[in-house]
C-alpha cells in the first residue's frame, strides 16, 4: 500500500506508520517548461528516504500535482525533445543525490490525445535514462497518478 507524504504538513518522518506501507510518494517537485525542476526543502530535520528505508519502505518523489502550472509545464516539456531530455537528466540527478526509489508523475490531468502522446514520450525518456544509468537507477520506479474517471481516463 502506498500513501502521499506532503512536505507542507507538520508530520515528521518518524511518525509515519511504516508497518502499513510498502511505498511513500513524497510530494511535490515542480516541473518547469524548459525541463528544469525545483523542490521545496524536503529535508528539514529527518530525511524521509533514509528513515523509510530503515523500515523497508520505498520512497518515490512525486512531481507535478493539482495545478494548472504543473499540467501546462508537463505539456511543454513533453512536446520539446530538448526539454524532455533535460527533464530526464534533472530527475535522475535529484533521485540519485537524495536516495529516492523512483519518480511519480502527477499530471492532473491529460486532456487530449496530444497529452497522452506527450506523457508516453516523457515516461519513455525517463525509462531510457534510468536504464542507461548506473545502479540503482535501472531499478527505479516510474509511476503516474491517474484518474479513475471516464472523462480524463480516456486519455491514458
């Protein structure tokens, strides 16, 4: 079972009920149209990945979220080869430097066939980058936060 762990709540990594989880999704990194990423100070005090790993729980960094900026930036990243490559590079570097176990793409929501194609391109770029990078990258997860509604679901 997985759960989101959001940086803006005053909830310490040591308070997480790890025995009930297999995965934590640490939210949210911000994607930018040029493929760069920014993130809040996830690491004030305890470091979530280090604490979770002691309990055999994998931690996936979640990028995007429920904002029009994130959705629009994913559209721009995924429609530009250079931005897509830069995005994959930046994600790989962030995961490696901070001991995460993968990336969760939280694009809320794909709204067209073009978005679907862009999401597939972006995930393929991440997958290719991870597979061509040294361990532990080839074993990193790539997940998406997908809708369960028919309206948006048609685009996944």
